[in-house]
């Protein structure tokens, strides 16, 4: 039988070392930012009862899931998002927990849908939630985490923006222009899709809902120019709408105080399509408008009750890795892959091999990343292998060094070398200063780094 060939499934990814290094760089940044804000990490199972997602999003979501009957006859699904899992966990535990609860997670999620740029059938996501606090400060805190999670990767105000709205405000506007309450959900769906549909299709959709000409024209103008100033001008004499704008004004003032106001922009068309959102909502986009949303979230004050928990206010977001890494590549902000080792052990002859392996292992135990040849090779080939591995130093052991319990340490970047005792080498590291010579790694590139890379 000829050997079979198995291709990667559509919409899934392989993470070879360079790609995994980028993923880890994003994860490390996300964790660093979330923990700086006082959030605790949690996780849950990748397989959940199918009904958990139907309860949150409606029966139509089933067509987007990897779902099946397990061997116990249970209807289950691979998790497409993390918020229902959070709600299920807290429904069982929240009553005895101090509030507010500040949790974050980095789950892998799955959706069976058409793959395209920025959307795959699996992705990783940063989820951040505050549960048990109804004040606007919690909404601002969560958005600040989202902004800093992107800023921490080297992106700035010129690269992305947080578009913010409040579903309660949109509801007040719909009421003010005469839209019946039973048409609000349909109007929200049209507004949510307006950016993708375009003005002509959006106008047609509003007319199809049976709105009168005045209501349709007003909503069309707000969709075309959904700025804060336009809202204030258009509804200056409608107290109910002005009252609904106050939480957003407080929200912006808090972010201004944090120094993040330059990232925030009011946008009437941001309503988030999911019906479980109840207040302030937001989405992060690249400024150029070339990619899908980087992040989305908002307030959801009733979800825990839907899955049997206590009635607790909550606010949170999900930020996927796919669009974000696309943006990092577009902006030349992917860090260089770290070299595999700090030093490479080279032995002149097979007689020094045992000593070289012993020294290498002791250096590894002290925290140094060490490699050496796994086969007998000449000195020149071993030094070439050291350069290919990205080693900063070659530790060379020949007959004279073995006899004197020493090694020649060559700096492969400068060519300088000296002879050191093995004990000094192991104690201080190949660079003579363990604090600076071991495990250097890489961090997020600076703006100067970006310009330098583009010029080369």
C-alpha cells in the first residue's frame, strides 16, 4: 500500500517554532497586562453542553459549531467562545466569592464557518471579565485592559482605535424617532451590519422594516455620521437621549484620566450583534480599516441568570489572535525568533566528549541554554553549527583545556576569546556575567526598530 498523505484541515493552523514564538509573544503580553490590572487566570473544558451556547445565542448558532452526540448520548460542542463557560462556572461558585470578580483566560476556540483573512475555524483568544460591579468604572477598566493588551505589542494610536457605544442609548434613540419596541431588535441588527452592507443596502433594510420616512432618514444620518457631536446636536431637546449619553461621557472621562482617551471614539453603529449585551459596548479596529475587528465586548448583566446563577452585573471582552497577528505582520512588529542556545560546547577530539557533555549539563542546570553536536565532527564543522544555532559563545575543550580543567570561551559575535576555569565558567556563565549572558530572549520591537527594519 502506498503511504497516505494527510493535509491540515481547512481553517486550522500548524505552529512551527517561528509561528509558535509569535503566539507565545502575544500570550506573554496578554498575561502581563491582565495581571497588572489585578486579574486572575482561569480555564475550562474545551467541550461543553451544546445547550449552553443555544441558551446564550439562540438555536441558529448550532450551524456554526463543531457539535455532536458523545458516547453517553449527550449533545456537546467544542467551545466557540468563553463567556458561557465563565457564566456556568460562576453560576456554581459565585455566591461565596468576594466581588467584583476579576478573571481572564486564554482559551482555544472553534467555529465551523467559512475561513477568510482574519477568521479561521480555530483561534486563541484573550477573555477578560469583571463580574459583580455595575458602575461605569468597570466598563472603562475592561476597555483599558483591551487597549493596553494591544499597546503592549508595540501598536499605538496611529494603528488602532476603540469604537464605543451604548445599547441603552441606541434604544432611547429608536424610541425618540418613533420606532416601535417590537422593531428595536431588527433595527439593532441592521445598524450592526451597516458598515459591511453600505448605505444603500442599509437604507433598503430600514425601509423593509416598515419605518416611516422620518425615522429612516434620522437613523440613516446617524449611521452615516455617528459622532458624539452629531448625537448631541440632533437630540439636544430630547432629555431621554441626553440622559442615556451620560454613562458614555463618564466612561470617556475615566479613560482620559488614564491617558487612553486618544484611543477611544464614539460610534453609533457599534451595537454588537449578540442580544445579551445590555449597556456600553465596544470594538477595536485597525485605523486603516483593512481588517476585521481586533476585539469586541461590552456589558452583559443578565447572562449568569440564564444559566442558573445569581443576578450579577458583568462586563468583558474577547480578543482573538488571528486579526491581531495579521496587524503585527502588516506593521512589521513581529519580534525576531530568539536563538536556540546561549553557548555551544565544542570538543576537539572524542577524548574530550565526556567532559564536554558534563560541562554542558552543569551549565544547563544553572540556567544556560546549551547545545553540542550529537555526532563526531571536526572543530570547523562544530563552530559552523554553533553559528547556525545562533549561539553567542562557543565553549571549546581540547586536550590542554581538559588537562587543566578549563575551557576556551570564544565570543562568536566579536571573535574575542579567553581561557577560563570550568568552575568559573559554570558559576558566572560563558559571558562572565550570568545576569546578562543567559536567556536574553526578545521583547516587543520599538517604533525605531520598525523603521530600521523597513529601511533594510
